[in-house]
C-alpha cells in the first residue's frame, strides 16, 4: 500500500486551511477530498471520501479533511503524523 508523501499532505492541508471559510459556507460538516491542493469533491462521511480517493487515485496521493471550524483531538495519533 502506498501513502501520500509528506509534501502532498502539507500542501493539501495548507490549501484546506486557506479555503476553510469558503468550504464552511456550503459544505459544513462534510468531508472534502483534496489532491494536489485542489478540492475534488465533498462527501457525507469519511468512509465515502476515502473510498472515492482510493478509486480515483490509486497512488494514494490525496487527503481527506472534515469541513469544520472545531479542532479535532487526535490524541497519541498526532505524534505519529510528524
């Protein structure tokens, strides 16, 4: 299984942060599929978004983010992301 490289993840997350206010206006609570700093589509749940990412991008170079202005607590997993 391949995984998105760190620069892809950082670029996608930066894009997400810069566009969050726009996403919140129309897709609050949805999950956005992002690839190469572009929003591809929005989904009702994380599973749908992730499966769509795998179907469309078998190289796994994509990100999924929840459209919310509330921070998400990742607990110990956040340490593994560095």
